[in-house]
């Protein structure tokens, strides 16, 4: 969404690089470019004026004139002001001291409230809560049915005593009372011990007094702990007018941006927090129920300035990658076990759980300059590779070197791919195995790392020819025996390594040997050894 704004700001900062000092004309030109970029992004004019005035004042002050790198200091100033415009700090949900916590959703029709209700419920469920969805939108045709479908996909219970408008109800009074449904929903949550209630209310194609009065009546009836205003991030300048009207009519406590994955210019996100004084709490970033995240102003500012969002990437990886799986990979790395197709498949499935590959790569710093390469990525390649690996037998996955021509042909037929595709996949695995071996050798070359079990490195012994590694048998029984003996030798090697650390003060040395080694150290060095 912020691609155009990000490109304009990056080009502006590029003109400042290499300058030892910034003159008033440099600052004025930079501020003018920033103003133009913000206006083109549909940011509200009052926000643009406030933003550029703050940047100009700080850029002309001692903060920049005394900096070693004025260009980087200007980038920091713009980043700080962007964070301020976006709300300053991350705002969390305020949970009630006595459950249930009531969260009411309000907004225009078409903003995505019903889908967002399911996303919010799924997120709360992942955080350990037991949410209940209440279908209080009885006027939009089939809104109740849609919420029930979304709730079923999210695995969350839906309270829907009224069917609402089924598309043929002309008399809106016959569809039910949304205020009573909302009140009964809170009572139902209290009786069934749900700790969070999410009330989905009706929207309109435009702002009118009937909508505002109905929303105000629901708020008075259920006394919500949070009123979240759901706004379409693609509506541009209209966002400010809509947000102010809802603030006066409903008095919301936080904002949720929907459709943040769209291709609009994103002015709503940069305007609504400053204009209303209410923080942006959540953002919907895709069509799937999982495409929902807490809004962090500092991280969003980093994305806009093409500095990446590594923290969000790390959080997603922590959720996707299993701790036991990571520990198993670390053990294989240390013990010099080969990377197999089982490991390859597990890693690939974990990456898929993190979401869109393009979105993940887009969170890396500097990736805005590689938009064409990101757009060229075909994420269906994951499915094709997974099909080929799934077409292998368990033995073939563990021993890929034994996959001969006939096996490759069978794997190609089973996965609907060509033999050349299978060959390419095998080559990829070979390259991954080589890379891991190189990493092990590199760590072994680091001082102090050579003593770790399984880590190579160090200088080769003079006068000794390298011993050729014995090949592995193709017979499954013989191969199993070879692997058992190899594991036994590795265990004995680790025991020997732990018995003697390679240090002059390691285990297995006598006090006399320690004293002799200590006397060879520089004068005064012994105080660092704790002796």
C-alpha cells in the first residue's frame, strides 16, 4: 500500500547522501519533496502541514548541524515524526477486570467489519482467550449467515438468535432488534464463561443519523470496554470525514485498518490517528483469517522508509517453527548429519505457515528496490516441490543419494512433474548439504570453536594424507549397521572431547600442569582466570 510513498521518500533521501553539511536550501528542498509525497499519498492536509513543520524545525536545528552524517539524521527525524503521526506507541486491548470483555465493532458498510470480527476472534483465541461472536448486524442482507460462516472457519462460537435480513425483507422492523441481540449476547457470554464478546454491528453505504443512533443505543446497552472503528484503508481523504463523524456519534476508543494489502495510496493510515486522537490498534493485511496483526507505529514507519520490519518477521517465525524441530536441526548441524528431504519438507511447511513469501521478503530492509523481483516470485513452487517430496518413499527421503534413474522417473510420474524437475530438486538438496558443511568448517575456523564436538576447522596435520570417507552401502540392513557404528563412534568422540577441552586449565590436567601453564602467561593475566 505504501509503495509509492516509500519510493518517493527513498528518492528524496538519496539526494542528501554524501553531503557533509545541509544548507537551508537543502532542507527546504527536502521538506518540499516530503510534502509532495504525502499529498500524493492522500494524507490529510492538516496532517501534512503538522508533519512537514516538525521535520523542518528539527532539520534546521543543532540536532542535524552537529551530526556526523546529516542525511542519516534527517532520515531519523522523518522516522520519528512518522511514528508520532501513526500514534506513537503500540496500543493493546484493555481487558475488563471482571469478564467478559466487550468489544464493539463500528464502521461503514463494505469496510470489512464482519470478516474482521472473525480475524479478531481467531487472534484472541490464539492468545488464550475464549471469544464469542454476536451477530447484531440484522439489516445487511445475509450478514448473520456470513458471520456464522466466518465463525465456523475461525473455530469460534457465534450467538445469532435472529436470522436478520435474508435479502427479501423490505420491512427493516421485522428483522429483529439489534440492541436486544447485543444485550442478550453479553448475557450469553457471561453464562457460558466466554471471557471476550465481539459485537458485530450494522454499517451503511454512507453516514446517516439512523446508523449513528443504532450504534449509540448498542453502546449504551452493552457498555463495551473497547469500541473499534473499522475503516477501509483504501478510501483516501474520505477517511478523515468518516472518522470524525463516527467519533462524534459513537465515541470509539481505537481504530482498525482493513484492506491494508490493497494498492491504494494509504493516506487513511497516516491521517486517522492524528485527526481523531485515537490509536490504530490492529491491521488487516490479507484475505485469510490469519492475515491480521497488532499495529506497531514504529514498525510501520520502518516499512514506509524501506528499513524493513524484522521484529514482525521474527515473531512470525517463532510461531511457525517448532522448538523441538529447531533443536533437532541444531543437533544435526553439530553432529554432521546430512540434511535430508524430511528436513527440507519440514522447513518448507514451516515457511508456508508464516504466510506469503512475498510479504515476508518485503519485511526485509531495502526490499522496496527489488519490487520487480518480488513480483516475479511464484509461490506455487512450494506446492510443486512438496508434491515431489511427498512422492518419495520414507527411505528415499532419508537417503537421497540412492535415488537412481528409475526412482526419479517414478517420483516424476507421482508428482505430475518432469524428470528434469526432480533432478533440479535433488541438486538443490545437494547444494544445501554443501552449504551446511561449509558453515560447520567456517565455525570450526573461529578461535575456540574447534574444541566443540563435531566441529571441524583448524590447521591440517602435516605429513598425514586425508583419510577417504568410506562409502555407504545400498543394502538397507548393512546401511543401518553402518549408521549404528557411526553413531557409536560419534558418541565416544564427544565423550573424549568433553574430557579434554583443549584448554591449559581444562578437565584432566594435574595441579602441577596448571601451575606450569599459568607461569607461561603474561604478568598480571592470572587475575582474569579467577585463581
